C-alpha cells in the first residue's frame, strides 16, 4: 500500500484554510479590503465574504486561529506578504508542520 505524504494531506486539508487565515489576518491587522486580501492570497473574494458572513464554514479554520503557535506563523506570513515577499505553500507547510498533530491530519 502506498500512503499519502504529509504534504499531500496538508495541501488537501489545509491549503485553503491557511490562505483564509492569512487573508483574515491581513484584513484585521492591516485593514485591507476583502479584494486586496483575496488578491494577495490568491483566493476568490466571494469566498472571503462568505466566510465573514458565516455562509461558508472552512474546516480547520478555528483550530488554526485558536492555536497560538500556528497563528504566530500565520502572522509572520501576513507580514511577509505586506513587505512584498512571494511565499510558497511549502514554506507555510514546513513552518506549520511541527504544530499540527498527525491525528488532526486524518
């Protein structure tokens, strides 16, 4: 049997969640509009709007936002985006990986 790598599972389960968390942080700490945050995170603006209105639930978002270690990483990447840095999802995965328990990933 071939099992999925951590990266495959992370991308499937957390890629959108992490992007939403970063977008929400950008809007909160930098007063960006939904459109600006969506553009920086490569998300559709309506998705951000639906999350804010409660019309769309994102699996794992509360776990990320309520985990101080992971939220610290989210803030670091938000700061990087505001400085004009290009961020790769692999960088995010490597930074968040130690803080995600393997049972959460299943």
